[in-house]
C-alpha cells in the first residue's frame, strides 16, 4: 500500500510553501503527492476548467521536479471545507498539508476559515504551513 500526502492548494504563495514542504515530507516518506484544489464560485466565473487544469498540471510538474515521482492533481467543486473533508475521508492520506491562510478575504485572528474548520474535523494527521 502506497503512502500518500494530500496537499490542499488555492494557488496562493502560502500554498506554494505548503507544496514545497509536502514535497520534502513525501520524499522522506517515499510517498506520492495528491494536490487537491476546491474551485470557488468566483474562480469558476473567471477561469475555465481547462485553465485550472493547466495550473494544476504546472504545479504537479514542479513537484515532480523536486524528486517526487508520483503526483496527481484533482479539482473539486463545492464548499471548500466539505469538499476537502469528503475527499480525505474517502481517500485517507497519511497526512494532509495546507497553508495557514490562503486567498480568503476578511480578518481572521490566527487561522483562515477553511484551515480552522478542517483542523476541527479532519480524521487524519494535519500539517499547517505558515
């Protein structure tokens, strides 16, 4: 059974750092990486599915260049917390990695809304990258 590191990405600078750290973790664990992106309503209005797939493929290529040989990318729809939790419940990873705050707007004291909610409900180990 292969080991898996799931990385939630929103294409932000914080996500880029999360992917870099997840790549190091995956190399140490001899694990594959799964990049998971949940499309937002505003993103669906401004970017086509093909454009998002191109971005996801680019990020996956960068992970492969870091030495991780097996990389997949999935684009999900729905409320971000629900979509992400449903994914990790149906495809349990060894660890879930994501950034502390991404592209969400609004003042949050310590953690972004998605991060905080996922931390409360995830049933797998979680690594939050600042």
